[in-house]
């Protein structure tokens, strides 16, 4: 630094102090000249690069040669250099890499390259660049290089059009369709791994390049087959008219749904905005809600569409160029709070079916509770079971139990007599058949009980809770989107304001129905609790378990009765047969006596 400050050569500090400056300076210059002479060899004559230029002469594409250079750890740009000049001379001419950031990291342009990664078409991104007064061709540049470096190279290409002659002509090439071996399956000592080490290359073969080109390549005639361009062009032009801005699978699924639900999207947007009634099923509304544009899709659409202050004709023309799904999104993008409004519309579409389900379940439980509690046949049968059970357990003493649980009825079929065929249930049915045949018609009383077994009271309660929460959310959305603000000092009451909108009127009616359903459900819950208390069952017992136990017992009771009837019929049939046989024997004996 001190030598530089005094205007002297800083290399003096590294020289031999015992020798003169001139002698050491001349020695350094001669060494540098000798080094330059070594490197001043044309690229085509350098052993490490000669084979790559031979590959270019053979017609191998430039991209393939660049990849071959890169595989061997060499600069791929060498393939585009002049083979008649040295590497060092061309590296000196090569412009220095500017300090500007790459395009994909440049704050001015990074968002446009991000749009490309999202799958937004190049045309839409170019439109976005035009809107901001930037060159639309920037999107076609290399995102890994700075803008300054690429704009300079473009200028040199324009000023030196002769370089176009260096591009190899397009040729059609015969291909060898061979079977490739996965390199991971090759043994380390295999021939192919050894061939890699020996660097066997096609250019090392002694072949005639002209003969090779004549046999296996042919120039492509760009002027051939002009007729084929007529019909396909019409299809291509029609497809190009539809601008695609979203994921292909999402676009296809959305287009299928929207094709079924034929409606003017502008009309639909107004209906959603005001939450009017839309003639559509809940699953269709839910599908349209899922097709609302995401944050990234909204960014792509706004970048493509003209600004809001543009003429309406220009905006409509841009929308008409979009595909079916994109047109729907472009119209719905300006609907405020569209997702919440769609949720309200879905709730409205599903309300009646949910309310009907709760009403039917409540009704079945109420009818089942009344049927069980008011069945005299069932009460008589319980007393018969109690009396028979006490007789078995106590031998007729007065130490029997006075009450049993309903699941005890199921054990009547398990206990067998000493003949191991007759169960206690068989004996009970036979007693009832002899003494009180009317009790055998028990299943006639319990028709509503069969349906009640499938009703879950907990699920009804949960469904009611969801509907109650849904109506609260709906009313909050209605209040948020009222045409007039709700002020405490306003002359109009809040209910009147809510009643002025279609969804508001529905919310008032739905809230009233939910309250009515809740009252009915509470009445049934109370009736079932009383029924459990009436039969002395555990208060935590569910309706499914209670009615399921009764249905199982009634089914076993009827089945046992049918078995007894079949046995009695079979016994009577055998008795008739035996009587006939006896009579026949008597007749035959009488005939023999006469003879």
C-alpha cells in the first residue's frame, strides 16, 4: 500500500532485493509471453476441445454438445466460440458478468417469473408487463441471468446478423430404438462401467462424416406439405382464443360442473352478492363455492384483465377470451365476502332436508315411547316372566324378586330344561298360549318400536346444535351486508332491516322452525326419561339400546311361538297318520277273520 501511495509498482515488494529491477521485470514479461504463446492455440486443435467441434460438424445439436461439455466439467459456452481462435483470446473478449441480480431475483421482474411458475400463460404475463410499461419480451429471457447482460447480447446479435450462418441446418435423423439398462443395476466391474473410465466416444471412431450424414440424416423441407396447415389452423386459432390461467385439472372439473348448471355468470354474481334464492341443489352450490378463485388465481386474473377504469367493452372482450372456468372466476372475483355468502346459500338449500330428518326422528321416538308405555300385552308378559322366573329360582317360596331389567328377558332363551331342548322361553310361550293367547299378538303393539331402534338421540341433538349455529352465522352475514347500517338510533328496528332482504326473511323463518324443532325434541327427551324411570332402567341408557332390547325379545318371542305351532302341527299330523295306520290294520284283521 505504501508503494502504491507513492506511485510505484507494488510488485517490487515481492522481488529479490539482491537483483536489479530491470532484470526481474524482463524475466516476468518473457514468462507471461511464453504462457500466452502456449494458450494461443485454436480451439479446434486443442485435444480437450477438438472432439466437441467434430460433433458439431457431424450435425449433432448444439444443446447436446453443451451437455457433453458440462458433463466433463467444462464451460458449455465453448461450443458457441470460434474454433479457429484460441480460448484465451475469446475469454478476454467475453463481457464481464455485471453485478446486477438475476431476473428471477430482480425486485422489478421477480413477480412476473413467479407467475410463470404458477402456470399462468406467457401471453397473460406479457400483458401484465405491458400494463407496467415494461418490455413484454423480458419474460422470454433467461431468469438466471441479469437483464443488462441479456440486453447487451441482444444488441450484438442485431448488429452482427452474420452469426446466423453458424446455426446448423435442421435435419431429420434416423434413430436407434435400443433398450436402456438402468445404471444403478450395473456391476462396478461391468463392461459399461469400464467403458466410461476408458472414455469411449463416437468421435473416436474412424468414420466418414459425409457418408454418415448421407446415410442417416436428411434436410427438413420447411416448404413441404403446405396443405396440412389449412384445417388444423382453424382449430388452433379457436383454441388460442381461450386464455387459460388456472391449473388444467381444476379447470376441467370446474368446466364440467358449470356446464351442468347453465346460468349467466353476471346474473349469478348479483344473486350471490344479494344472497337471493338460486334454483340449485346444495351440492351444486358447494361446487361453485369451491370454484371461487384462490389468492394466486385472483392475482393471475387481475394481471390479465384490464384495469377497472377501462371501457366495459374492453373488459368484456378480455373475459370472453377466457375458458369457461376462468370466466366464472373473473365475474365472481369482485363479489365481496363471496365464500361466506355461498355458505349461507348452501345452508338454505339444505335446511328443509335437515329439518325434515330431525322432525321424522323425533316423531318416531315419541310414537315408540307411547307404544311401549301403553302396551297392556307387554306389561302382562313381564309379569308372566317374573312369576315363572321366581318359581324356577326359589322353588315356589316367597323370596322371589319383584322387578327385573328388560335385558333379563333375553336370558329366557339361554336357560334350558334337563331335556336340553326346551328353553324357559319355550315354556313361557306355551303357558301364555294356554292361559292368555291375546298376549301372543304383542308384535302388533310394537310396530313403531322397530323404526325407533335406528334413531340416535345424540345425533339429533348434535344436528339441532349445528343448525342453531348455522342460523346464527347466517344472521351475522345478513347483518354485515344489510343495505342500510344498523344504528341504535335508527327509526327502523334491526328486525325490519333484516326482513328487507331475501336471506334475512329466510333467517327469521328458519330460526322460528329451529325453535319449534328444539321444543319437540326436548319433549321427546323428557318422555324417554320418564319411560326409563317407569321400567326402572338406568337413566343413562340410550334409546337405541332400550328399543333394541325390546325388538330383540319380541322377535325371539314370535319365533318361539312359530316353532311351537310347527311342532304342534307336526304332532297332530303324526297322530293322524298313526290313526289311519291303526284303522287300516283293524280292517285287514277283520277281513282275515271273515275269510
